[in-house]
């Protein structure tokens, strides 16, 4: 088992509905993986099963050599799995700087990281907000943010947990062309720092430019996994996802 | 301000209040003040779970009564000094709070509130049928006339409740400014996002239910000595459950200051109404004020103040800083 993330025969049902069926996937350290599929194909369910928000009924998830089955979401985050949400979920009553402070306090410090003193944490929070261009609004509440700023806050909070793997769940949904570019720049920079990224996205232009590898889900099944240009030419993918 | 300095400052303020009541030369002020202080403890305790974590507890009266009945049981078993009763009351209520938290870990919103209400009903039924503590007949606790060096016993009870109020406020403030406080705030805002940020939400909820329950039990422990005759209907009174919720809501739930302001305001109003009109109008006052604040100031008095100052987010009163390796950063 060499991958950073190893998913073996993962299955998830909601009553009689099969949401995920025997998904197997291996993600190597530093990889940029695009995960696509039509609405309802099981992308977010897969992310939720990997992150521990949902529990898979079949199969197993290994991360960084550890079996994650039974581990809670916060334990997985502390192991280095971070995520952003399809709809941004900021801590509404906390300022932006406190939003990014939470993972530092509960993940990095809990791991026994270098951040032990309050001023170290304050500095790191400020750095993170500066990286995503939100330093000017550090003391604002999330309600003061625009859509793209909200997405950036999600990314900053995920980055604060110092993850080994980041799952960006539709981080560009509803953004303009230039805003998509801003988010892609951030994700590329993060990947350049050694963070493995799984990008779940509908914006094909962004997925194609970002991903080294493309995985396609349809109706809970994985129908393709490979080099992006080859995958999009796969007849099954074209039929199921690209509408040809 | 550092917590130890804050604690000493609160003690000084408490001392001034005690001296002022003493200067008025009428024991009634101690009786009335005791009730206000008791509500400060109750509302502060409620706010740790309800305000900081967003879990509405309708069973405050049950925890209060547990503390009171622990004292009765201790009194029957072997009479102890009230501070010891307070500790026992806190432990028993804290354990029940932990149990309640454990049983209701997966519940949220109205479901959690109903579960806490059910706990109060179950506990009241148990007490009504437990003869050792007086059952439905009630239990007499004969308090001494005087207690050195305070003179009358009510002054002693007032002082105990004053210390409890100072302790409760200090604990609430300490939590608010610690890693624990940040964790509680994330639970209130979004549990899913909290877990994704590494916050152990279930563990934190257990801590909140335990601390909140323990403080409520401590508030109830001296009550049998105050009232003299304890019966289930007085210990499990609706006013404790309603006031514990209304006072923080009126004062503001996101800070330790809110419950303090709410308890002083509402508690004093109720005491004035009791002697000028009737104690029967107390809940009416709470109802009117609650409706008024829900409409005009949903974030309470603290929220109103922040609205005008507009300097800091509602979730932050004062400058929140935390040392990751501070003692309160346990979980």
C-alpha cells in the first residue's frame, strides 16, 4: 500500500439507494486529481465517506498508512485530511481570523505542532488570510464577504489544518472566470507546497487545467480513471457526463 | 484582564455589595439578593451550554433540584457544612449532566430541548417517590438562627451564593477566552464544519453539559437552608427553567456578561414585583420582556450595545486570546 489515500471497494447505501458501489482509488502524495460526474453521481458522498461525515458500509479507507474506518471526522482532520464544503460553511459568529484559528488550535496544536503560544497562532492566522487575500477583512464577520471571498475563507480554514490531502468540493461553483482563476492559483500554490489535492468540480475548463489525473463517477460507480485528455475521450464518459 | 485578577475584582465587588446590603440594615435585602445571585449562577450555567454551544436546556430546574435534594439527603445522612453540600450537589448534578449529554449526543435543536425537559419530568417523578428525602410530602431543614461571624444565617447563605456567583462568572469567562470557548462557538455555528476543522464536538458537548449541570446543582445546594421546607414543586419550579433561559436571552448569550446583566435586571424586577404587586406576576414579567427582546433585540442587551459600537463581532466580547498550551485547553 503505497498511496497517500487508498480506497478499496468502498460502498455506501441510503436505504435501498446505492450511492457508491465498490469504489477503489489510490491517490499518490502530491497528486492533483480531478473528480467529476453528473449531479447525484456520488462525488460528495465519496468525499463525505473519506472525511468521516458519512460512514461507509462496505470497503475500507486507508490514509497515510492508517485505516480510517470508525475514525471520527475530527480524527481524520487531525491525521491530515482537510476539505472544503460545496456550500461554504463558515463559523458565522466568529471573525475571519478566528475562523482560521480553529483548525490551528484543534488540529495543528493537538498534533503537537510548533504552534504553542498565542502570538505564534495569531501570526499564522494573519499569514493564512494574507495568502488568500483576506487580511484586510481579518476582523470582519463572514457575513461581510462576497461569494469568492467566502470560498477563499473555506480554503484558508482548510489550509490552516496543515493537511496532507485537501478535498475541494466545488470550490469554484458560482464564480466568474477571473474568480475561478484566483481559486485555481491558490490550489496550485497549495499543491506546490506539497499538498495532495482532489478537486471535485463541474467547471471542466478548471478541472482540465488543474488535474494530472481525472476520475469519473456515474450513478455511484467509477467509470474512468486516467489522464484527463484520454478520460474525456472515453465514449462511456462522453455518453454519461459530457452529453454526447 | 487575567483570570486571577478578574476573580479577585469580582470578590471585591461582591464584598462591596455585601457591605451595602449590611448598611441598609434590613435582612430582607439579603433574602432578595440571595435570589438574584442564585439566578446569576443558574443563568451563567445555562449559558455555558445554551449560549456558548447553542444547545437549549429546558431542564435547568432538574439540575437545581438535584443539588437541593443532595443537600437534603446529606442532611439526613450526616449534616455537613453548606460548602461541603455545595461540592456534593455539584458533583451529583455534574454526573447527571454528563449522563444527559451522553444520552443526547446525537440530538440537536428541539429534540435536545425536549430530551432535557423529559429528564426534568423523570427526575421529579423519582424524587416524588423517594421517601428518604421527603417524597411528595417534602422535607424540613431547620437552619440555625445565626452563624458566626455573619450574625443572621441568611447573611451566611448570601455570602455563599455570592462566592458561587463569582466562581460561576469566572469559570464562564475563562471558558469564553480559552480554546474550549472557541470550540463551543464552532459547535453553536456549525457542527459539521467544526468536525472538519478538527474540533471533537461530542467530547466538547459532554464537557459543556457536565460543567453546566454541576454549576446548576451548586446553585441549588444551599436552597433547602434558604427555604426551610423543600418540596418537589418548589425545587422543580417552572420559574427556574424559564428564568435560566430568559435571563441569558435578555442579556445576550454569546458572552459571560449577558447572563449577568439579564439575571440582575430580571431578578431585581421580579423581587420588586414580589413585594409591590405579587410573586404571581413574575413569570408574566419574564414573558413580556422575552417577547419584547426577541422582537427588538434578538441578540440581547449585549447585542444592542455591539450594534451601536460596531467595533467587534457579536461573538467576541473583549479580546479573545488563547494559549494553546494553557490549562483550560484540555480537550
